[in-house]
């Protein structure tokens, strides 16, 4: 009888196990090599995230563009400029205005009033950056027109005592205010667009348009004739000196009306601080003479007239 051996002499099962193990080892080695090659050729994932975060942090944010026009005149056609005042951290970009008619520097936003027209304008400050980083801000500016005052008498400006003449002002825009003057002095309460003159003098009207745009009219002379009297005595040569200067304000040429002297008048012009600016001798013709201050800069001046019969001063405005 044959006794079976406890150890199997069959080898196919061991051979299959070794082959399977070796196959798995080769696969793992290939995967490891492939992983290392891939990491060598591609950036690390953490590094990629850091770079993306850095790129996001360095994006340019849109610049602030806010601005306004504070102070200054609001009168088109007058001498002067308006300069924009920028909000905190705001910058000047490219300026534009709508509608047309505003003399605007596109780089600085400065407005030249002398070459601008009256109207309501939308002014926009655009940033230089484009795309998602572009920005802009706008503001509204209203410029008013300078008045062109005219004073028209409704009847004769020469009349006897007890008579009168109505003076009508025109040339202002809606909402304008008025102030009448006689011989350069404001007439109390004369703030309507008409005034009834009852005394002699040189009448002007000051018209103030909205926006504080101011201009004065040419003068209108009103003369009240005295009643005839057979006992009237001729004026004595020692009559007190009287002085009237008109129009006032004026672009520079003033008429100086002198009574009480037919002799030449010594005219001295001083500045607001008392400095002597001009001395001249004026010849009186039919009670008046001419003073030319057009070469002086606009401002307030003191005009002093001296003759044999005295000295008088008047305040004049060269506009």
C-alpha cells in the first residue's frame, strides 16, 4: 500500500503566486515613476494657489474721480476761471462737458469764463484706465449771462419843477434784481425795474442777474429847470464847488460835472490805500470835463477835484 507524502510536489500554484506578485510590483514602480515625472513637469498645487492669490492681490482698483467747482464767478463772458476741487484721493483724468459751449481744458478741468456761453453743463471726469478699471464722476455747473442794461426814459428828461420822468430798465434775465443810482449814489428803495426821477442828476441802473452777474447801464441825464424869476441874480464867482462823476461804475471813461468853477480843475486819482496814481489838469467846457481811467486796472479809486473854489472827492469804480 502506498502512503501519500505530506509535502506536495506540485509547483504550479507557487509559480503563479510569484508571477502575480512580480506583476503588481512592476505596475507600482511604473506608477511611482510616472507620478514623479508629472510633478517635475507641472508646478506644485500649493505654489499655483499662492501665485493665483498674488495675482488677485495686485489687481488695479478703479481710481476715485469725484470733483466739484467751489467758489468763483458763475458769469459767462466775464474775466476769470473756475478750477475743480477734487474729493479725497481723487485724480484728474480726461474732462468733457455737454452740451457744447463751455471752454473747458480737457486735461485740468479748468473753465475759461470769458470764452464760455451761458447754460447748464454736465462736466465729467473720466479715468485714463480702460476695461473693468475705468471710472468716472460728473457734476452740474450753471453759468448765467451778464446783463446788458439799458435805461429808457418814458418822456422828456428836461422838465420844470414839479415834473418827473419814468426811467425803465431792461437787459436783465428772469430773476434779475435792480438798483438805481443818481450821481453815483444808490437811491434808497429804488430796486424795481422802473424809477420815477423828480430831481436833476445823472441816473444809472445796476442789474444783477442770477449768479451775481452785474453790469451798469449808460447814464441818462435828467434836468429840472428852475422857474423864471426877474429878480434872479447871476451866480457869484465864489459859488461853492459841486462835483458829479458819471457813469459810475464805468469801463474807464468818466464825465466829471463841475459847478461853481469855470477854471481848470486839478484832478488827482488815488488808490484804495491812498497812493497817488494819476495827476492831471482838466479843462471845464459847458460845466463838464472828461476823466480817462481806462488804462488803470479794474478796481475802486478816489477821484479828488481841486479848483479855486474848493476841493471835493468822489469814489469811483473802474470795471
